[in-house]
């Protein structure tokens, strides 16, 4: 089955939703695809036990009521081509969607840096732990440590506490005076100041270590404790779960496959102009795929992209000052919570870097020609296709194993059933 | 600087020659313009297979050498065997002939009826009437095999020059892109780009697609190839596809294969992949549900008569060729290296080198 729309949007997070509504308002038909069961993206996930919040209900109602928007939930985009077209797969089968324009809003994923013990069951990304908890995973009464850097750590801890977890400690790598400098700037973004205050009050009584990090996850079969180092002093805290958060990295794979130009810093982001247009005609990008900046910035970029695609250029340009304002917020977070070098030095030669193919850092360091790492160790050749380990390698060994775009942009984008791939040819327009 | 032997190309063929030559005492330098195993070798399947064709003798000798290669585990060598699978009763006489012919080269094979076939490989479609098991065939992971051979070459004193492109043969040596000149006997082992340095020896890239699946429990234990595979190899005008599936150690499957001549574009072709997979589903219907994690393409070095050039190039001073192995370069690399070095050193040869003599292209 092939369906055609004026505009295709990948991702129903803040960016994709804002773009969809802007375009529908301008009279365009929109096909909106997301692999989640509900709209809202990473930040909009609702706790399964809770009744959907008002904002969420409103979003869903608006989406359903809008007959210009066709929403495809639970559909993962497994491939794409520059028609533009998206190939999606779900439990029910696969679909090919085409559009005159395409807006990419697939958001970001968590950066994971390996350290001794990080592959033990019980060690997770903080955002992943938050998402699991919201989807109904029981954490009541379990001991949890959060470690890493930045606001996401606090937000995740807040969610788990609300669900009844015992937060043992939050371990923040940034020094206290750096955090104070960040907080002093918050009044410029009142909504963020209020959010921070809410979280701080909600987490009152939980130890908050600064200038500290987890150096090791301990346990036999699964996580039992973590070793924390704070300014040279080491302590061991027992726990059932460790949620780590070191930052986010944009999901650029679709854009790369479509030939959109990227920047590297060191993680790739999609390059866009002031109207969110990528280097490829008819293809736009909005939200965290263009750089990490938070939900407000993502929403604005979605709106700008929507206006731009609809030809409403003055409306798009009028949003530039607000865009700049929220971009500054993202830049402040990045600056004050920047990762410190000791976190890149925790992994030893025995530490696994690529979980799919069981490749250790030692095996990678043993490859004489860094360009041959992938071929010889099969780093990144497993099901995740390097989404985790490539980013980690870029942090741990800058300049190693740089991959050529042609290599990383090979199909499919995500593991796809062979029959999905086999049937694509039948659906491609005969040209 | 002068060398006994300059090998151009760090694919499986160049690596095998460098290893064999340096172990025979030749002061050898291998020059590779990119990194080892990033050409045809890095994109192939690594099936060590005895095809019933003009390369039979070379393949048989090569498999002997693979079996006796020291420290073989470093190449991820696995003795999977091959099962050639008949699609219909009409394919069975061909497999019987193949079996008899293999026997004349002391290669063991066993005809399988419907029951034997499904006992060995229960995932095969129920209507397939039979097959031919060649138990001696094997698989390797080619990039590791190259690393292994280059390691041996190094230990025997060979030098490796990586990231250096040979831009010209100087008659008595080579010139590199940066202007440096090296002198010595030259072996051109540059695979699909062989004709760049030796235009008198025609070689054409022949494109192929491969799919690798996720790890999952699988009952497939042999490399499975359809009996009609060789028709596709011989057909050069049209794109051809044939079922060719290899089980990997961790539970992944390598799924092929396709052949297209006269195409330079690396891009994955949706329609070729589709035809290829349909062919695979004909034999292994359960694979419809398997997930692919990656699809890629590679180029086989194909000569007009389907045989590689192995030997001295007439009309040139001390230039030898070793390229054009099409879809059998991994299999035949060790035999090629042995033959070339024996010829070079004027030692008795184990195989008739005539079919591979580069002179045939120049006289024609
Ligand atoms: C794990 C995680 C937890 C976070 N938690 C918080 C938090 O608690 N508080 C906070 O302020 N910020 C949080 N953030 C940051 C926040 O999510 C972002 O700032 C904001 O959501 C960015 O909006 P976006 O529209 O660019 O992307 P997202 O909100 O990430 O939306 C992208 C959407 O695209 C979909 N998608 C991506 N690839 C595909 C594909 N191939 N096929 C189909 N669908 C696809 C995803 O399912 C997702 O719904 C979190 C981020 C992450 C990664
Ligand atoms: C899809 C596919 C599947 C295959 N499956 C199998 C199989 O199962 N079994 C099998 O036996 N074979 C298989 N093959 C065939 C096999 O891969 C090739 O025959 C073999 O790799 C050829 O090796 P080579 O060393 O001649 O060429 P290459 O591996 O291409 O090596 C040549 C090298 O020379 C270098 N080079 C080129 N020009 C210069 C220069 N001017 N200066 C310096 N260096 C230079 C290149 O960078 C390259 O690394 C397959 C091939 C493909 C494409």
C-alpha cells in the first residue's frame, strides 16, 4: 500500500507535532509517522498508570479531529528514499508513504559512555529508565542511583520518585559553582526556572553530589552497587538500578541516508538554514535532529518548518527572535554541563564498547590502522549498527574509525523484515 | 630503494601473494592505496567453494592450502560444507554429473534425496526434491583472513605501505602518487581496477548485493546454494540472482546473491534486492520473517573469459598479473599465490598455469 500526502513528517514529538498542526492549518495534508503508540515524543510520554494529562488529551483529540492529518502511530521508519518516501514497518506489515515535502523530526537518543560494569543488567540510560517506568515497569521500593550530567538527570529522578522508587543519590559531574552560574541565568526563561524549582522541591531530602561521578558498576549477575568518586574520595552505594545521563545525540541516520549535509561537534547534527531547510531540496529538519536544545526550541523549529513548507515565509521569519532566545537556553545547558575528561577515561582495556558484537576497548586499541577498526573488530556491525558504540568511540577516541557517509547510509535504517525489503520494488513508482 | 617483489593491492590476493613470497625468502613490499580488505575482499561472502567450472583444479588446491594454513582460527575458518539445492526434478541429473566430476578431482560429495535434504536443513521449502552435499567446503571472514595473511607476511619480513597509490608502472618498478619510485619485480593484484595499471588485460567490475540479518536462532548449518547458481555466473548480459545463504557463527545469516555487469554505481538497487530475496524465499520461506540489519554492494573483478590473469605480462619488464578472480577470489587466493610464486621462482608448478596466462588476452 502506498499513500501520498502534501507533506510527510517523521516523528510526533514537540517538533513534528508543531509542524503537523501548522501545515494542517495552512490547508496541507500531512502524514505523521512515529514508532511510539502515543504522540508527544520523548518528553510527552505519559505514565501508563496515570490518566492521560490534559495537555496530552488535547493533543490527541486535536490530532484525531484534524482530517488533514493522518497519524500513523506504532510505525517505525525502516527505510527511506529521496522521492521523498518513507518505508514504515509495524506488527501489521509495512507501508510506503510519499510526500511532496518531508520534515524530519526524529529527535535524539542518549549518549552512553562505557565504564567498568556498564553492561550489567540494571544499568540503563536515565531517559530509558524514565521511559520504562512510565510504561509501567515496577520500580516501587527499588533503590536507584542517577549519575551523569545535566537537567535530564533531575527530570528522570523526579519521575522515578513519583513512581515510588527510593532515589539513593543523584551524582552530578558538574561542580557546584558551575551549576550556580547556570541557575543564576534561569530567570531569562521563566518556565524553565519554575520547572527547576518544582523538581528541586520534589527531590528534597535526596543527596545531590556535585563534582562527582560513578567510576564502576559492581555486581555478579546484575547490578548490586556503584562506586562513586567525589573529589578524590570514593564510596560504594548499593542499588538495584543506575540511570546514567551524559547528554543526547541527534538521530541523523534518516537525514544521512537522504544525503542531507551534516555538521560534527563531534556528534553529527543536520545542517539547516533559518527556515529549517536541509541541503536537500524539499527536505526539512526540526527539533533535536538539528542540535540539542530542549522541547521549546524543538516546538519552535517545527512551527518554522511548517510555515516554510506551506510557503508562509513571513510567519516563519517572525519566529526568529524567539528561536534565538530558546537556542541560547540550549547553549547555556551545553556550556555549563559540558562533559569533563575523567568521564572519558573510565573505560579500561577489558571494558566492552560494542555490546552487539562484544568488542572491548582493548581490542580496538590493538588495531594498528584506526580506519580498519570496523572491518577487523566488527564494531558497530550488530543490530544497533553503531548507534551506541560509534558515538561512544567519538568521545573516547576522537578521530578514530571515522566512517564514510556511504558506509553508514546503507539500507535499511533499522532492522527490517526481509519481506518488507523484497516488496519495496513492487511499490516503487515505475520510472 | 630496491625490492625483490612489489605487490600492488592489499585485498585477499595481494595479501596471499605477499605472505607466500616473503615466506619463500623474497624481500617483499605490499602497496595498498586505501586500507587492507576494503576492496572486493571486504564486501564478499567468504565462501570457500569448489565450483564445477574452469577453476576447479585451482579451487581444489586452494582448499587444501586453507585447510593446512597455520593458525587458521584467526581467519574464522569454519568447515560448514555446501549443499547445492535442486529446485525441481530437472536439476537432479545436473547435480549427479557435478558429483561425478568432483570425484575425478578427489572431491567428496553426497547426493541427497528429499528426505536427506530436509533432515539436514529443515528450513528448506518442503517441495524441494534433493541436493548435493560437498562436505569439504568452508567459510572464512575475509577481512580477518587478510589481516592474518598480512601478519604472516610482516613476520617474514615484508613491508606494508598503506594509503599509497601506485600511479604508474615504470618498467622495472612503480611510481607512487607522491612521486616516490620503487624498483623490483611487480605483481599487480588490484582486483577490479587491474586494467588501470594494465590496460591490455581487460577486467570489468561485476556488481553484487548482500544482505546480513540479525542474530537469531537458526537451524541452517551449511552454506546453501541453488543448483542454478552457475547459470547466473555464466550469463553476463542481464542482471541475475540466485539463492546463496551462509550461516555466520553468532546466528547471523549472509544472504545473496546477485550479478550485474557494466554498472559502476555502488548504490543498493531496490529492485535487484527484491528479486534476490524472492529467489531466497522460494527455497527458504521462513526467512521472510527474518530481519535484515544491513544491505551492501561489492564489485567482483570479472574477465571476458571468466578466468583470472595469473602470470607474467608479455611485452613488459618484470610485471606480473594476479587479478580477475570474479566471485572466487577468496577461495582461490592461496592457490593463486602458490602458483604465481612458483612461476616467479621458476619452481615446478602443481597446476597447469596455461589457462590463466595473461598472454591470451594480448594475442586475442
Ligand atoms: C530518553 C529521553 C528522555 C528525555 N526526557 C526529558 C525530560 O524528562 N524532560 C525534558 O525536558 N526533556 C527530556 N528529553 C529531551 C526532550 O525529549 C527533547 O528536548 C524534545 O522532546 C525534543 O523534541 P523533538 O521533537 O526534536 O524529538 P522527540 O521528542 O525525541 O520526538 C521524536 C519522535 O520521533 C520518533 N522517531 C524517531 N525515529 C523514528 C523512526 N525511525 N521511526 C518512527 N519514529 C521515529 C520517536 O519515537 C519520537 O517520538 C528527553 C530526551 C530523551 C532522548
Ligand atoms: C558480493 C560479493 C560476494 C562474493 N562472495 C565470494 C565468496 O563467497 N567466495 C569467494 O571466493 N569470493 C567471493 N567474492 C569474490 C571476491 O570477493 C573477489 O574475487 C576477491 O575479493 C578479489 O580480491 P582481490 O584481492 O583481487 O581484489 P580487492 O579485494 O579489490 O583488492 C584490490 C586492492 O587493490 C587496491 N588498489 C587498487 N588500485 C591500486 C593502486 N593503483 N595502488 C595501490 N593499491 C591499489 C584496492 O584498494 C584494493 O584494496 C565475492 C564478491 C562479491 C562482490
